[in-house]
C-alpha cells in the first residue's frame, strides 16, 4: 500500500493499528493515500505541511508527527489529520479529508470495484461488460458508493491541501 506514494515519510504498525506519516509536498499523492487508507480501517494518517521560511523551526516531519498524534487520539472512523503553519487551511483540509475518508469507509467491495473502473475513464457500459453485470447495476453501485459525491469534492480537497502547504498571504 505505501510504496506507491512518494510522499510517505514513515509507515508502521503499532498496537494493531496502521500509521502513515506524510509530507504535504504532493497534494494528489496525499489524496490517493487517503483513498487507499479507507480500504484499511484502523489506519491513522498524519500529514505535515510546511512551506519554508517564517520563524518556525518545525520541519514537515515534525508537523506530520504532531498530526499523527492528533489522528491517534481521534475516536471513530476519521483518523486523518493535516497539520502545519497555515493552520486555517490545514484545519479545513482535515475536515474535508475526514469527510472523504468517512464516505469511502462505507463503500462496499462491489462499489470499490466499479468505482476503480469508472475513475480510470472506463464507461459505465464497458464496466458493466467487464464485470458481467448490467449498466443499471453499475449505476446503482456507483450511487451506493457515493462515487460522484466524492469525485465532486476531491478538487476542493486538493485546493485546500495546496493552501495548507503554503503560508497564506495577508
């Protein structure tokens, strides 16, 4: 799971719970990791954002470790935290990442299967053929998986991740 994303700083298994520490250098890679982690309930993700400059001596790894500590302390199914100097953007990105993660945790295996195909640009008709089901079944699975809803909020999450990686100008 971890090797596919270059932004991973560390990954470990502790107390039966997976932990991933990411540097927010590649927002798309972070989003992909959030999506992938939703397939593995119990995984905590801490993302450290830092844009350099300023007075802070904290590194992206320091921010990511703080984020992971906060993620570990969260209850329920939303263990994703983004932390950095751009606190407002990081907070908004955390909230939206947790919403995406929450939606994805409820996705069934058939929902994941059809979502992966359609996300790669395969038409619903071709996905139905590949899976040996009707187009109506593909549509129902996509709807139950919240595919469109998640796809529609991903650009906003990417925008917030990008903002969290930079010190806001005032």
